C-alpha cells in the first residue's frame, strides 16, 4: 500500500525508502511517484544529504487536497457515506436508513444522489475524485463487481453493482466485502493503526470478520473470506438456516439477543424477533434497561458477551493476532456491557499465554468504519501497480 506508506510518514519519505517499504522496483516507484506528482497528489519537499557524496534524497509528502474518494457501506439497516481526503480524514459524512422494500435499482439511484450531494457540499473539484469504494455484505463476486445474494438483503441477487454505479456516476467503482473494508478502515485510520496483524469483528444484522496478517489483507480465493456466522457458540441456541443450532450469526443477531431477553422475562413477548426494525427497537430497550441497572438485562448481556467471547477466542487463536477490534451497530450499542467481559474471557483463552500482548478494543471509527475502508481502498488501488490496473481518469 504505497499511499499508506507515504501517509504514515508525516515528515516525508524518500523514493529509496518507498522501495524498501513496498518491495517494488526503483523504476516502478519512480514511475508511480512521477504520475502522482503530475496528478498533484504528492509534493516534493526538502532534499536531504546523508553525509556522504551520494545523490540527495528528496522527501515526498501527500497533498491532502490532491485526491479524494467516496466510501459507501451498505448495511442491511443503514447506508453510510464518507468523503475521504488523501490523509485519510473524513471531510464529509452522511448516513441514511437502507430502504427495506426498495429494488436494488432504486437503492443505487439513492446512492448516486447521496454521493453527488456529498461531493457538492464539500465543494471539491470533481476531477479530484478518484472513485467510489463500495462495501457490501457478502457473498460478492469481487472480480466482476457483482453482489450475489447476501442473506440479509432480500431482492439482491446477482446485482452488477460496479457497472451500474459506474454508469450512474461516471466514476470508477471498487466493490469489496464489508468486513474486508472495515478491517482496512480500522488499519488505515482507526484502532489497529500501526499494527501489522489484526482481526476486526463486525456485529450488525450479520456477523463477520476481517483479517490482516503482516500488513496483507486476507480476502481468500473469491474475496469472501471472513464468513464466521456458522461458528457454534450455544449448543442449546436458536435454530440456524444451516440446520445446526446456536450458530453465532443467529445467536448474536439483534433478533437473537432480543429472544434471549424475552426468554429471561426482561422484554415482553411482543418484542418481535422476526421484524428487523422491531428487533432493533427492542435491543435499544434492552440496552436502556441495562443502563438503568436492571439485573436481568445485565445478566442477559453478560451471557451474550460469553457467546461473543467464544467466537473472538477462536479468531484470536487462529490468527495469533496482536489486536482484536470490535465494531458494527450492535457493538456500538452494547460495548459498555461487553468490552470488559469479552476482553477478560479472550485473554484467559489466549493459547500463546504471555508470549505476546493482546489488545482488545472497540472500533475507533464508529459506524463509518466500512465506508472509510472502502474509500481508502480506492485511493490505494489508484496507484498500485497490478495487471488489471484501476485507472485514474
Ligand atoms: Zn448456522
């Protein structure tokens, strides 16, 4: 990630250092740097001599106003939009409810409209816009830019999202899986900034994970890595679409947690575990009861923290990670009751023992994490040499 390397060097970085950091050839780095200078994305600064007689090194810095990217995160409940500058700072932010009954075409028309108003409000030159990064629930076809059939997005089946959104906006579009984008966003600007190996655990309508190992974002063969929804956490838990019981996806969905609260008698039977909007409202009610000190509500949340910790332990030990970051709408709501409990349980279950510290943290980017990640992927792709180059137009 070339831009990332320059961005992380506030005092500037030389071409030689970029060669060392990226493993690319001096010629490739020189070509990319030339293109970026021409595109006004980086500026040359001081020239440094290393004492000897060699050629002085010229320090390169990003011009934050040199390029921007839009990030969109489509969650089944909420759409989040950000406009990111080259420093990775959010210039504009917007969110709106995902229309539940609308056809994908109508949703994409709304996305187009939202992107346009985001860019207009910021008053940036349209030519400075590198593209749109779109984070979608999986499964997706990354190569062809198609949303296949995410379980929580009814009506979305084989939607050629990349081509359709490119046609609407006239901008290059990059489609990636939501949890992959979130892991990238957290690494780019959030809690896992500076960590080479990290696990991001997303808790929303669906549950998934994004993994970065030695600075390499794990996408898998098809770009759909991180689907952990069927890890079993509760042997007597609710039935799952896969035929098993107590999979983490159904157990820790808003509806799943609400069911536990209903069974414990702290929420009324009518709280509704079928309707997502009702389940969200009931989860807010449960959180409010816990905030008021209701012992049964607190006990329900302690139990669910245990289920979450089982999944988290598996992931932490599988990857042998330095940091676990938790985020997503459900996490944001319940973090006050979950963070310490999950953190303690995961540490107790750490197979490597004291052979390396583990940081457990909540997201530093809130609901923007997926959108920030998607936008940062666009900025990085624009200047990453690869056979199917994503061209800056
Ligand atoms: Zn299952």
